[in-house]
C-alpha cells in the first residue's frame, strides 16, 4: 500500500511538471502569435500609409542640385545620372546613380544625397589635369598619374607631353601610374632648376633605363640614367653654358653613364651632317 501511494505521488508530480511545460509552451506560442500579428498590422498600416503618401506626390523629385563642377556643366552631370524628374526619391538607387555620374570622364568622385522631401544633391570632384601622356592617343593625366580623358588638340601646347608609354603599361594601373608620376616629378623639378632658364623643357620620354628629354628651341636631346636628378641637371646646366660660350650646339647629351656618372658624353650639332662631332667632357671639380 505504501509503495502504491509513493508511485501515485510520483506520477502526480510528473503530471504537474508536464502540465507546467505545456503551459509555458502555449504561453510562448501565444506571445509569438501576438508579436507576429502586431508586426503584420504595423506592416499593413505602413503599406497603406506609403500608398497614400505616394498618391499625394509629396516625395516626387522636383529638383536636382549639382555642386563642384567647373569644367563640366550641371546639365551634363544630370544627363549622366539618368535620374528623371518626377520619380519618387525613395525609388532611387543611390549607389547606381553614383556609378553613372562617375562614368563621366571629368568626374573623379561623386556623392549623391536625398534632400527630403523632393530634391537630390549631387556633389562632384573633378579630375585636375597636370599633364599629358601619349598612348594610342594623347590623354590628360591627374596628379596620381591616371589617364582619364582624350585631350583636345588645342591644349597639347599647354602641357609637356609624356611619351614612351603604351596602353600595356596600364594593364596593371599602379605600374603605369608610377611611370607617369616619375615623369611629372621630373617636369616639376626641371622647371624649378636653373637649367630651365637656359633651355626650356619641350618633351619627356620614358626609356627602358631612364628618361629622355628634349630642351631648347632646337630640341636638344638629353638622356638620363637613374642617377641623382639634382646632380645630373647641374652637370647639364654647366655643360650648356660651356657650349653656349663657344657658340656650339649639342644635338645629344648623355648623362646615363652608370660606371662614371660624372662623365658627360656630347654629340655636337653641325649644319653639315657629315661634320657632326662626338666628344666627352669630364666635369671639373673645384
């Protein structure tokens, strides 16, 4: 009898535990259903409200503002954005609009912002041309060494044209950019050096082991190796003054002697091609 009473008591406790567990499950289910129904109600209300707002046309695009343009017109930027007046500002794919604006060759960066309730702001950063590079055609390049737009013929004389490169140099963009930047650095350095007053820089050309430039009205070639830029230009200036004092004109000046960088090889120009002279001038040290 005692054993039956114990079993009965145990069974009753198990039943109570099961009932409690089911109670918790049912309560959790009720809570979930309640939250779900609230979510559905909120969604339906939002959808109804959104439809009503659309019918009022409060957020239809009425104005597109463009800032940051100098070389490009606002009209061009708006055309590249492919955004039409009248579309809901919430239907715009901002990332897509940015890509479309940046497809313009003069645009370096763009940002697009909704200005509620009915306007769009397009902010543009343009490329700033600092030189020209000759590839299959002549292109503007920016300070990063990136070619970005085919240059017009009438502006070719406004910049020093960088030659000796091809489109293949830009298959890896960083490689091509590095070569252009080196040429741009040389151009800027040359313009600040006294040599520029003796013979203006006309052309810069990349060679396999250095740079070749053309200077002066007679476009004398000066060939550089990979030595110190300051020392090389100092030698060139000293030699130029030396030749000018003797009414001589150099056709080619070599500053690319690796073993003896202080040695300068000069090919003199003559009216008679058969009388061209080749000589070497060793720099005199004080």
